[in-house]
């Protein structure tokens, strides 16, 4: 049985998931996307992934204009792909998810946000797991805006970061 090829647009914005270590300064920073290195570790025979490096920022540095740009790019990508995965910093992922949910109230494809609490380059990183889960979720979920990671699928609105637990949860109603 042959599977249909899935076309997934991965849009990078930076965040911890893509931070790299700078030997000279001894710091972690966003200096460009490393998602292709992560994707090279995965086996995705029925999935075509196209990467768009939109920006490379810590999510605490995102502006309203950045979020407007993210919404515009995600909307355009959703018209050309079967799903969209947005790599995003976890500190303000919920703000961007809520904005996408408000500005694209009836998405035509799954829009999946994911990030990491620890950079890909660090031991015990959740980056590759979350990227893998996000790609899988993007291939199987119905249209909507979601957080996928840490073994969870959470639909917006109402997704919040639980800093104590180091993951995302649905806000209590």
C-alpha cells in the first residue's frame, strides 16, 4: 500500500530549539536555523519538508510586527502545503499561538507550534523529540492551531507554558 506524500512547511523563528553554543562568548544564542541538521537525523520517507528560515530570535525579543509577519507567512504557507510547523521559542509561544488562532480562525491545514526547553545541541534536549512529534502531528491532525511536544497535542486557544513542569498545558477554565 502506497502512502500519499505529505508536504509540510517548517517555518523557523529561532528560540531555544535552535540556539547554538558560541565557543568565544560561552553563551547560547540564535545565530541562524539549525533545523536542517535536526531533519537530517529523521527518516521521513512519505514526507516532503520545505524549510523557511523566517527569523532567528529569542521569543522574548519578538515584536508585534514580528507576530504579524509570522501570521502572514503561516497563512500563505498553509495555502501551499498540507500542514505548517512553526519552530518557536517557548517563552512566548502561547502568545503567537493565540495570535494565529485569532487571525486565522478557520485554518485549512494543521498549524503546529513547537519548541524546546533545552537546545538541540545540549544533552537531554527535547528539541529532536518535539520536532519529530510536531511533524507527526502535522501529518495526522485536522485543521486547527496546536502545540505539539512532550508527548502532548494541545489545541489553541488556551495553551499556556507551565514553567514549573517544563511543558505546556491547557489553562484552567
